[in-house]
């Protein structure tokens, strides 16, 4: 999915208010495998792979929390979610 100038891979499922899940560095969507299905019962769960992880784009720069935060805002905005909840830890929380 397009997020500004890069493509981010993301899993999306469920129904309800949007909930962004973002793990720590260098973890990707797989870390949320046990939480996604239960959360998807009440939320539209969006679980992206941040830049450079797994099959998301791997640009030369932009690995600061501000750039990565913009990636996620662009992703959520592109999906039609101007407001959303977020759960994160480690670098995922600092990025959020």
C-alpha cells in the first residue's frame, strides 16, 4: 500500500474502529499473530511492516521516528482513517 513515497506491506482485517499495531525494531507483522484475530472482533486491525522490514520498501534513508511516523500517518490516511487508535511497543511506540 502506498504511504507517501514508499510502499508498505500491511495486513488489514476485522470490523470496527481502526486500530494500528506497530511492533519494535526489527519486528514486523508476524509479532502480532496471536493478537490480530481477537482484536479484529472489535476493531479494523491494520498491521504494517515498517520501511525496510520484510516486503515493505527499503529506501536508503528515513529511518528516524519522524519519517517512520509520517509513513504510518500516510498509510492510515490513504486507507481513509484520519483518526485511529494505536498499540505499540519499543520503537513502535516511539514512532507512534
